[in-house]
């Protein structure tokens, strides 16, 4: 008799659905399988048996190998769905225990976004496929020597390479968390500088210019760029001018009551635009289209 036995806990209620969906694919290869559940003392075994009493089996000489491949695919999907978040949390609690509970929760959220590739990042999608393939390969290696598998034990003791990759995901999530925290502290500091400044203008218009530069105008649309940035240019004479930093510094110094931003579609640095929105929250107006936006002034 050709079979595979998968030991799971009673809580693993939907694993059989993953396995059934894969076993349906075997019928296209003229391999007929039955699947049964056997429960005992809080544990459960799912047994997949090839019905080798049917003449159709002779049409496919590698029926057991095919069964292993399909069950490995089903188990890989189940492990990713049911175990991945728990493994990430365990890694965070073990390797980064010096963060408080709220911080660890935030790091976990970062890590989950990465493994699920919620940002639709091409590189992350490749890593996603690689992790799944690692699980499948380990399962197939295991099935070469045994037809019985305990899922919890397999995940905890046989998936070292997979868990190593999850550790790398957590490391990346920690880096993202620290960068986000540093950014939030930076924004908080800039907001403080804005709050203590006396407004020098009621309105300042900001328009992107060529070569990454920006044009500043007052409420009468008179250009004030040169007089605003001259003191900063003198300080950095001889060095490379970062016009993004220059814009933020100028706006903080001017601390206008209202900032109207034109031509947002032509902003090279979209993160700069978000930074300005965060620093000057409640004071930003995004122009929906005018002669300044179209550069016809």
C-alpha cells in the first residue's frame, strides 16, 4: 500500500482542505487517492492513500512520487499560512527581547508586510517563492526516508533554512522600524522649530524648477527664492547644495501661515513632499492646477 501520514493537532482544521485541493490535481494524471482523518488524544493524523487496486494506476508508474509532490505543495501553503506569523513572532521575542511589547508588535507588523509582499516589491516576490520552494524541497527530502510526518516537529526541527530566511526578514523589519522611528523623531523636531518661529509670510508658493531646484514666491507671487536661501548658501559655500534640504530649511525659517505647493506631479522627490506635509500639517494646500503648475508664468 502506498500512503502518506501527516500528524497534526486538532486545531489544524483546514489543513485537509489544502490537501484535498492538491489531490484533485492527481486525478488528471490517472492517480486516484483517498484521504482519511484519524483522531486520538488531541492529535490527528491525515492519511492519504493511493488506490493501487485500480487498473488506471498502471498508466502512471510514479504515483507515490506524484503524491509526495502534491502533498508537499499543500503542506508548504499551509505552513506559510498558519505558521509563518507565529515563527516571526517567536524570532522577534527571542532575538529582539530588548524592545518593549508595543515595539515588538510594530516590528511584527513590518515583518508580516514583507513576507506577504504587501508592497508588491519584485525582489520580495522572488524571496517569497524561494521560501516556499525551500519548504517543498525539505518536505520531499523527508518523504524520501519516511511516509509519516509530524507537522509541528517538522516545522520546528527540519526547516532551519526556512527559519533562517525568516530571521533575515525580521532583521529587515527591525531596520525599517528603526528608520521609521528616527523619521518620526526628526519630524517631531522640525515641527518644534516651526512652532517656535514667528511667521514671516502669510503665504508662500512652492514650485519645482529644473535641476531639482525650487522657486519660492510670496502671497503676491513675487519671487523670494534668493533672499530666502542666501544665508544657507553662504553657510555651505564650497560644498554640494542639497536643494531638498534647502527647501525644508527655508520653509521652517519663513514659517508661513500657509504653504501652497504647485506642480506636485513634477516633484522628483516624493518623500520630500510627504515630509513637508508632515512638518507643516494643517498649513499645506496642494494646488489642483494653475499657471504656476503649468510653468506658464
